[in-house]
């Protein structure tokens, strides 16, 4: 019923280390893409559950609340990742060579 965020945990394996050297954007791209996909998926789940609730097809109204909470957490995670990436970029720009 509740699916864990499996995309984020996939970055710790050797596969992500191999992507760093590639031209496809590397590990950062895969991490942010996974977070964006997670936000999209959780938002779609909320919309589906809202439709089911509005049409009277949802048996357990707590499912909608859970989906909304998961969506809010996914958005918060993405915002925090963006903030940390922006901070890291600013810090790199301050380094004098």
C-alpha cells in the first residue's frame, strides 16, 4: 500500500559512482531527477485519491491524508536538496584559485 522512496536509496551503490565520470550529468542529475520523479508520482497519487474521494469510491479517507502527507514530504525534500545545491554552488564560486 505505501511504497518506499526507492529512487533515492539507489544512489549509494557502485552504479552511481560510475555515472560521475560520464557526460550524462552524473550523480547529481540522477539524484535530482529521482526527487523530481518522486514529487510527480506522489502528486499524481494525491490527484487520483482526491478524485476517488470526490466520487465516493474511496473506502478509507485516511488514504487521502497519507498521500497528501507523502506529497508534502517529497516536495520538502526536493526544496531542501535545491537549497543545499545552491549553497554548495555559492560556496564553490567564493573559492579563489
